[in-house]
C-alpha cells in the first residue's frame, strides 16, 4: 500500500493535537477489536513489527507474526499486556501475515478469529480457543472451511446468534473471489476489481455454526446502499467498502462500519438486521496518520468508545501503528458524530 505524504508533518505538533494518546508504547499495535468480557475491556489488536519486507500495494510489509491481548478496567485505566497469546509458528495451516483479529465469547469459552496467508499465498481465516479472554489461544488445525480474505469481526446478536463479517480488497484479495473460487490470474491490487460504475465489492457475512468453529451457511454480500437505495459503486471511493468491517447495535438498529481504504475514512451504514442491507449514513473517523484505518466500537458503562489506530508514535511508518481510544457520541437521531483524530 502506498504511503500518504508525511514530509510536512511536524510530529510534535501533531501529537500535541491528537485527541488521544497511544494505549501502549512498548509495542506497535493496530486494528484494535475491543470487547467487554467479565466486566473488563479486552483488546485484540494486530501486533505490528518491522520484518524488513519491502513496501508494496498488497501490504506485504504488514508481516506480523503473533498476537498479544490487552485489557483495561475502564477506558482511562492503565492497560495490561497479557503477553503473546498465539504465534504463527503454532498455526499449522498458516505461513505468514497475521492480520486484524477479533474475539468472542460463548458459554465461558473464548474464540480468537484471525486471518493469515496459507502456504499457497491465499488469505484464510482461522480460529483459536481459550478458557480465558486473556488467552493463550489454541488454534484449530485447519482454517475455517470455505473462509477467505481478511479482517474477521464477530457480532453476537441477541445473545444467541453469532455472525462473522469479513473481507478486504487489494491486498485482502476479496476481488480474486468474485467467481466463488480464487482467481490467481494477473498481478497487483487492481486486477479483478469491478469497473468504477459497477456495484462495489461487498464485505461478506456468514452466521457461525453452534461450536463457532465454522460457517453455518454460505457467506452473503453485505450490501451498502446510497440515500436513494442504490448499491454504492466501486468508483465511489469515499464511501464504498474497502476493509475493516465491524457491527454494533444502537437503539435497535444495526450499524455496519468499515474503512474506505485508499481514501482513509472510517464510515458507517445503518440497517434493520444483521444481514443488511445497510444505508450509508456518514463518516465516523477522518483520516489518521498512516495509510490504514481500522477500528472497533464498544459500549462500556453507558458510554460508547471508538478504538482505532494511527502511526503517530512511529512518526508516520505505515506498518508501525499504535492503538488508541476516544469517546464516540450520537446525535438525537442516532447519527454518529464524526471524530477528527487531531484537533484543528
Ligand atoms: O493490519 C493489517 C491490515 O491493515 C488489516 O487487516 C487491515 O484492516 C489494515 O488495517
């Protein structure tokens, strides 16, 4: 993925204007998926490293190898690092690139969902289990059957049904699955993408099986509509889905939020059920320093919080990011107020 120009950024000034500070500074962390388990906030982020892999538009430089779990008593509290909980060497089917994970709980067991490239260079999604939200997690020997692409996010609906949302274009390979099988033809991030005036590629959603180790159904498209009920177009780059799906419920409505990738926004759309369709409503987060933007939204003690990341601590190195948190608010009709990550 290309860099955004950072030549003219004064990082002292930028950090002074940031609405929040990195949650930890002893590691680089990104893509924070936050949940409340056992009354505490647990965060499941990517663990960024510099593996020395050259930059490209497929994100090969995001060459992460393990995950740590973090927790905090409340959003202003000290963050506890529970240490490494899963390493790629312990995942039999995975070769490289442990990207954005998520976690969920069922009947006292905890499930960590994670994307990685298999030994054929294809992103799949795996699951690992633990008796504790802090891990360590034991991976299943195989990736989830029929899984593909990246960025799993699991949403528990009505305390009963579990849905996985996933997908990402460019390096996330979603465009290579348009016919239902992986299309190896052609190089680069743009081959197999729809034309600008065609409906945009959609994130996917699938209900999980009772044991949460597999899909209970074929993944379906998460359709995003514009204000006229028309599916967003691929060329609508400031609104169409790119990666980083997340779902939460607020006042009975389902909020599907996501990154627009190359235009660097976190946006959202609202629907009436977990499958959608969802109608585009606006921006949650304006661009951060660093190419990627990836978030989660969680309610804690009656307030809502946006967990996100930026590359301010590494002074703009796109694959060395830091997770952050800030409060998220709604207006009287349930629209999310846009957050500027740096005060103007
Ligand atoms: O962290 C690697 C990738 O960068 C994630 O999977 C994407 O969502 C982007 O944040």
